[in-house]
C-alpha cells in the first residue's frame, strides 16, 4: 500500500472520531445548559397558572371536569381548580350539583371538604343548593345529602368544619317539610339499619331541644264525676251536721237544709 493511501485512511479515521466526539460534547452541553432551563420554565409556568398545570395532567378547565374531580376525589385537580378561581357554586344544566358529586366521593371526602373550606374567599358549608330530583327542583344542603347517601366520613368532615346539626333541613319526599337532622336520620335508621351509625353520630352531637330540657308541665286536674261530686257533698254535709251538734247550732243547720 502506498504511503499516501495510508495517510488518507488515517485522516478519515481521525475525522470520524472527531465528529463523534463533537456530537457527544454537544449533547452534554445541551443536557447541562438547555434542558434544565426548559424544565424550570415549565415548572414556573405550571406553578403560576393552575389552568396550564391542569392541562399538563390532562384535565381541561370546565364545569363538568371540576365536578368529576370532586366525585372521584382527585384532590390535586380540585385544588388547581380552586386555586385558579373556579366557582364551586356553579350551576350546570340549571342546577347546582356539588352536593350530589361530593356525596359520591367515598375516597377522601374529608380532604375535599378541607380544600373547599380553605379556598380563597372561603366556602359556606351550610349553603342551600338548587337540586334537580326527577321533574322537581328543591333546595338542599351538603349535610342533607350526606345523610341521605349514608356517607359517614363526609358527615364527620362537615361537622368538624362547623356545619350546624341543630338547624332544620328541608326534605323532599313527595312534599317538602322541615325537620332536624337528628329526627330525619332516626327515621331513616328505622327503615334501614345501615343508617344507625349516622343517626348515633348526629344524636351525640346535637343539642337537646327546649322541650327536652324543660320540666314536664303538671297534669291538669281531672273534672270530678257526678258520683264524686255527690259523695263530696254528702261528706261536707255530714261534717256540718256533726259540727252543728257540737256547737248547738243544729236547728240552724236543719233550717238551711230546708231552704236548699
């Protein structure tokens, strides 16, 4: 092989090695200086914009997605919605569905309630919602739905965060009427034994009513019968007769009797 051919081969090998080394060095520089900056930018955008962070986890900003996050107990998504200023009192299809969705949550209702209460602007757990029941619309609170759906953890979370168990709730059962949560839960426990823990919890944490703490009124005296009146009159007259004998006023008693 001629010397000039050997030199060309070596030059080719050196050129290939130089290209490989340049490529590796370029990738290392990109990994060190470019990628972290890009990653940090994404984190900064996500932390400053809850809507973008929701999009990053595949959740669109919508009423339906917020309610679904409530029902399945997706605490991260719920927090992002609330941090982004989402209105928890939203009306979807003409009704407010939050109580229904919250009672479906059997995973972490206590955590979701805490997020709602701690949201900027606060949250009224005693708020009255407009609920659709078949063709009828009626008013209801989250407390009412927690009892109806037998959700003990949600009931406890509501009580821990200040829900008033001594305030009457509106019930719809063919007709609307107001009743204390304790009395309503007692009715349900009589119909279904699985509601007994709900009833016992509410009964334990409910103040007694005025009627329960006031002493019972004394019984009204019964009207005497005719026979009792006759016997009383006879007894009184017999006593007057004996007195008249003792006092020497018999004739006076006798004359009074004739005049009656």
